[in-house]
């Protein structure tokens, strides 16, 4: 495929508005490309205009199945007037291509589509290369949840996620657990405060406890400390009324060393103590819980991806990183807990979800080369053994850097 | 005036819906009564259908001016389906008359109107009895603010407020100060929490400080400790985003010993400390500030009102009380800081602002008798000296009871 054809696919994807939904249009666009290039695929439509797409190529000369995955949705353009480039025009200025999803992650998705088409035409995949395009990664992961139940990841021997990483190798990311604390009190006129039970005061008891709650969580050897934030709070309606209800929502980033169940137990213990020791009444709701995804940095798949990325991204140093951002892999790992997972994607991670989001054309072409190299090399004899790993450069592990 | 005529006035007032406004219709109704009975009055209309009304009777044989005041507005009927008596029908069942404002405070207001009409007809007021009916006491006191500026209270020698007190004598009430704390941070993805500044965390710093902030405030000899509550809180929009803004509102009940200015200074000092010692940025907004109203329990006017109430409310023990609820007197005291202020009103304080609010007919007729007694006795020679006070029973001071 010519470079201008590759770029056109990326532009076409950005021009389809998939703010928190509408993935069907994207899936049908991808399906159209695959049909043209004789790549077998299926669209998994749900909830009206939402859709996943799964496609597979390869000679099946080995039983191994390499998954490559990306999401079709984007976060929304919350403040369009702040954009200097129209978010759905895919405008190119120099090496930059602007648009909602340019980084997160239509550039990675386009590179995966191109990889599938080109390797299929070249008959270059010895085993099976399965492309998994999801819906709703940015909110609730409904698409990945469906595919998990359908068993799409059960037989994967490794998974490559195409989220933007600036060409770096992310071999581990924390989980993500969102919860809500509901505080019930009793209303009263503020002049008779002692006749009521202030639900905000009850909530503040938890908030105070939360500030130090995770200090007791042991450090994960890869991901370090458990990160945690209270991100939404609300309670009360009138300043002269003692509120009978208040709630907060928080986010925690579990690790394998202190996992989602331990996080939940710790929060619930804190709540039980407050409920027992005070007049306040707090309740815990789990909003969602994605486990951490950790592959050891010396895993052969990690080293294969790093070698391929280092060969492709000639303009930069390719290092191993960890991140606190969850991906669809947090869902998929539930169906296949032992598969190695690596994230490798194009530019520009830092502008994901931001105004004037962009990717670089150079990084886009580089990541296509890396993906194709990985999908070909993966099925070569011995590729999944330490033998091949020994050939590649020893991993350069950067200090932990928080990333998307 | 016959009792059924008196009751009709109360019913008519309740049937006029003055939920947080529409006082003009009430003022015009009262004006119609006064016109019929040749009581001079003026209506102070503002903001469309809002209005105060001021009327005056008396022989002016002395320079003293006794004010009697009540508000025409009510809080709203938030949950009409929960009412078993239609809130604007003024339904009588036994000794109870139901309706929004029956207690707070159309019964007190009606008693004041009747007092004015009857004493005017009887030519029984030696000095000047000024009736001040206000708008918007329940929210923002726009009516009292206007009257204050017009100088309506400047020459008052004493003020009687007709809020429901169940026939008890309230000689002091705390002030009421509502404030807002705004917390500004910097948003970030929750996966990159340390790249942001969590505005909720900043707000929680203040909330934690607020819990003990007023422990250092000295006790008022009459009102005791400064009461304080955080009553509204809000911040954050999405659980996966570190919030860049959060705010809370709180209520404080200042006393003369620790007054509104000291309360404001204390809060601002706490905020300055947080701003200086952390990355958080908090700002203070004053929403409104009503000073405390305290008259010493041995003030002759307090004792006169107590004697009259004891004579009228033969079915109960009439005691001296304090309360934390603010009234229009908190506004009026600004224009006349030394005037004695007493609150005396009918039943049923506890159901103010509640579903199936009611007053008692017996209490309504009793408070009319008390008001008329007070307005006549006040202008008798020596009534404002210790000489008269010495005749009345020594004050029975109850322990502080928090009241509306």
C-alpha cells in the first residue's frame, strides 16, 4: 500500500465522529477495506450503532494466535472553540496530523488495519494474526466485555495493544477501580444542626481516612505504590439545611501485589469502622474494577516488541515503561490471565484527550513497520523462546513514568 | 373584631400563595383591610410582584415607637403529595389550622394586622405602633434590606418579631453567616494524578480544618458556642479526571462574643494557611452575613413581653429562650443596634417548613391578646423603666434550646 493510501485510511477514521459511541460507522468502514482486500472479518453490532470488529489473517502453520487490538471510540470534544484545528477534519500541518483520536487511538488502529491488509496480501503471517477493534474503551468498555464473553481472547498466545506510547514499550499497567461512597444522614434546619446528622460530615470521615488508607498497601515490584484519588464529590442542596445525603467517587490503581479485591476490602473495612464508631452511615458501591496487567520485562514477547520498535523508530531511544492507565487489556486479561501483553503505539501520548490532539506522520509510518515486523517475527521458529530473546538488546528499563 | 373575622384574615393570608415571593398580593390584601379600617399604610413594591408594607397607628403622645414585624413570604411546598391537607386551603380540623405559612408566619402576621386595626379603632396606642410587613425573609431578606435603607427602623425604641415561638419569649438569637469556599486545581487524567492538582483534596483540607476551627471561639454568655456546619459540597465531573474545581458552602451562627467579622477573619486565616502551605488554591466568598440579635433577659421590654404572654397564654408556662434561627431582626438591628428585640409568636414552631404545617386557633387568639396588651402597656408611663419591670415575675430562663 502506498503511503498516501495509508494516510488516507487514518484521515478517514478521524473524520468519522466516534465520540463515546457510533463505532458501527467505523466498523463498517474497516469492513469495507477488508472486503476490498479479501480479509475475513465479522462485525459484532450492539446497542444500536455500536460495534466491535474482529478479523483474522495468517497461514495457520502454527497454533499460535497473536492478537492486536485497538479501540474505535474517542473521548468527546468538550470545548471545540478552544481547538485551532477542526477536530474531525484530519488536517495535516508539517509532520502533524490533528484531530480527535489522532493519538488516542485512530493512528494505532489504522496502523493495525494496514498491517492486517499488507501481511495478508504478502501471506507473511505463519500463524494467526487476530485484529480486535473494540467499542467504548473510553467509557465502561462495553465492547471488550462482549468480546471477552465471546471467547475472542481465550486462545491468544500474546496481545499487542496499539494505544499511543510514542514508540515506547509499555509492559505493565496498573488496574483501575472506580467506586462510590454514599453517605446517609438526617436533614435538619442549619439552626438546629444537632437535630440532624450531616451526611457531608460522614463523607468527610471517609475522605480523611482515604488520604492515608493505601499507605499500608505493599509496593508492587513493577508498578510500585497503589495510586488513589477522590475525583467527584457532591452533597447538600441548600446552605441552610443539614444534608441527609452526600456521595463521592474515587479511583484507585490496583497492582498485582495489592490487587482489586484487596483494594475493595480495605475500603470496606474503613467504611465499617466509621459506621460502627459514629452516627454516620456510609455505603460502598463498586462502579468498575479492571485488574492490573503486568508482563515481566524479560518476557520474550516484550523483548521482541522492543527489538522491532527499536528498528522502526530510528529517531528515538525505545525504552521499557510502565503506566497507570488502563486499557482494554484489563478486560481481556480476565479471559487469558497468563498471556503476555505489550502496549506499543505511535505519537503523541501526552495530547490524548486534549485540545488539538495530534499524531505525527513519521511515527505513524514507523509504527506500521514495527507492527508488521512483530507479526511476521512472532511466528518464526523459536520466536517465543529465550533463544530469540537472547539475540535482542537487553531491556533498558526506565524509572516508572506515569502515562496514559 | 369578632373571632370569626380574625380567623378569616388568617385564612385569607394562607390562601395567597407567597412561596418565596408574590408578596404584592398579600400587601394589597392587607392594604385593603387597612383602608377599610382607616389605618394609614404604604406599600413598597419592588422586583415586579414583591412588596413590603408599612403601617402606623397611635396618638403620638410620646416619642416612643414600638415596631412589630412579620414576613409575608413562606418557604415552598416541596412535596405537595406528602401533605394530607391542601397547603393553600387553610383547612381547620379541631383546634388546628393547616397550611403553608400557618406557623411561619401568617398566624403571627395576621395577629399583628388585627392588633393594628383593633388598637387603632380603640385609640389605645399612646405613642406610635409601626407595623412592618416584609418580603423575602426566607431567602436573602430583600424586603428587610430595602426597609433598612429607607430608615424604617431607625427611630424604633423596641421591636417585637412575630415568628412562631409557641408563646415563648425569645430574647436572643445567633446571627447567620453563609459562605462559599472555592477550590481551584488543575485537571489531569486520574492515571496521571500527580500531574494535576486535585481541587477536592484542597477543599478537604479546609473541611478538615473547619471541624475544629471554632473551638477557639470564646463562649457567648447568652448564646454559648458558635455553631457551624458544612452543608453543600460539590466538585469533579468524571471519576477518571482529577478535578480542577470544587466548592463547598457552610453556615456559621455568630454571637456577640464571637461576631460575624471574627468568624470571617477566622475562616480567611485558615484559607490563607492552606494556600501558603500547600499547592492548593482556595478562595472565600461571603454569601450573606446576619449579625446576632441579643437583648439581655432582664431588659424591661423582655419582661413586659413575658408578662403579657404569661397573661395571654394561660394554658402554658411562658419562659425565656434563645434560638439559633435568624429573623428579619438580624437585618433591622444594623440600623438600630441598641433597640431591644423580642420574638413572641403563636404555634407551632416545630412544624415550620414542614409537611402539614399548622398553627392552633387557641394560640392564634392568645397571641392577638398578648400583642395588644404589649402595644398598650408599652406606652404607659414608666413602662420602659426598671420600675415596671420590677412588677413582673422574675424571668425564668430555660437552658438553651435550639429553635427555628
